């Protein structure tokens, strides 16, 4: 039996583990927490920080996997690349992994390769109190090395910049902050399989966000309602972006803003999209391909000269119930939500007895729902109806 080692056990790793098992693979999962949401699904669990290369190398040598993958986990992309390089397993190069996780390196790759992107500058941790952006306000501040929308803020004036820079710096690891011009327009994500250096765009996803100042995600819907012409332009920009950072055989999740000047890159990840995008949305909105299974096959060394797929004609959406401030005392109505019309999946993220702060990024959610419909609007309505059935009591 072949083995796959997945680094990271977040909730969106669950369908990756399930798909790997359905393919007859023995699945190992490593995570710093033995209570990680996906840990219990593993055939074998290893506790340790997925950022700790030496610890993960020791685990990999013990487990002897045929493949190592990050799945839907952004945090482990670089560690996975280093392990695959050391052990002679298929995977992204370390440079490509770094380019796909360090946002300053990433946007420099876009600039060097002519990929449309916003104006940008980096505020080093040593200059946060004195940094002045070389372009006009408003600007976006974000850590150079974080994910999940952590530390992202819209800044409208110089007076508000120092506090935003400090917040972004604390949300990252290096402390450096990427500062970008604020782009406006519809934002979408693009789900891509890169095989043999050829990008295959499987789907374009309309993104729903909380808006300013944090822009955390509150939902997604497939397929996009943008025109075929706009979709092609977005797909071309996203494809050029994954090649600019050096991806050869990898899943990729790209985020693109359709501005008045055309599509521009926001950022990308060398991984599967989270938020049920690749496991549930694409599974229902695209015919002829299973993106999760294809990613696993790439990790095992299989390449695809051709991929055959098309829109299924179905509309599918996911929406989230953001966390509220206070102590979560009760979370009820889950079965009613699961039985609601059009619902495909309901996931509980909130932990009863845990105290929550105000939702400011993608990590603060009580529940999520996936639902389908005959139209985009119907799919979203079915999500909203199910979410209204979930009862929250705060203390």
C-alpha cells in the first residue's frame, strides 16, 4: 500500500484525507496539535510543528511516504518542498514554494515576468514607524508571510498607517509588511492544476468578502457570473502568475481582482483552495475531473499531458457564519441546517466553551454551509436559509 504524508490538519484537510483513503492510500498527518480538526481521520498521526523542518524530516524518514503534500494547508508549502527535495519525491522546487508563500517575493516575481499586479512596497520591521508608501491612499497592508487574511487592513490616511503596519507585522513571522495600492472591482479566485509546466484552469470562483477594512471571506460561488471574455482574461493572468513563481506540477489557488484596467493579481497559493472550494464546489460545478484526486496523483509523481473537463451546469456556493465576540455557550440547529433544501455539507467550526473575539479574518467562524441551486442566486439563498437555522447563544 502506498503512503502519503500530509503536513497540516486543518478542517479543510478532511476531504483530502478522505479522498486519499478512497484511492487506497495509507495516510499520515502531521500537525502541532493532536486536536487538529483532521487529525482523527489519519491512519497515523504525528505531533510536531509543520514549520519545523528537522522535526518533519524525522517524521518523514520514519513514515517512509511515497508522497508528501500540503493539501489545503498554506503553512506547510515550504516545508513540503524541502522534504520532497531531500527525499527525492515529486514536488515543487524550494524556490517556487518560497515564491508562493512570501508575498513580497511573489509580487516581485509578478513584476519581473510582466504579470499585472498592484503598485507595491515593503515596510521592513525596522522602519514601521517611519515608512511612507510611494503611492497614494488608500492602501492595503498585509504581512509578507501569513495566510487566511490575517493582518490585512485598508488604510485611508498616513495617520492610520503606523497602527496598521504594527498590526500586520504582529500577524506575520518576519515582521515585514507588504503595502499595496488598493485595487477596486470584483474579486475572484482561480482554481488551477499545473502539470508538466502547463496550467489548466478548472474554474473561476466569485468571492464574497466582508469588505473594508479587513476583507475576510464570507462565501464563494461557482461558476463565476462574469462574462466569458472576462473569465478568459482572468484565467490568462492567473496562469501567467503560477508560471512566474515557478510552479511545474502543483495545484494552485490564485486570487485576482478585475479592475477598470483589467485583471490584476492579488496573490496565490501553491496548494488546493480551502473553504470547500476544491473538495465540494469544484466537485459539483466541474465535470470530468476531481481536483483533490488530481493533486494527490501529482504528489505521487503522475503527470497529465491533457486534462478533460467542463462546467457541469450546476451552481454551488458556500457561506460562513462568522464568529461573534464573547463566550460560545450553545450552537444548535446543525441537523436542521443539514436537512435544508439544496444543502450538500454543513461543518461546525465553533467550539462550545471557547471565548471568541470579533471576526477579522478567515479563522473566526462558527459554521459553514455548502449548497447547490439552479442559479447562482438560488445556491446562495439555500446557504443563507441553512445558516439561519443554526442557533448561537453567547455569554
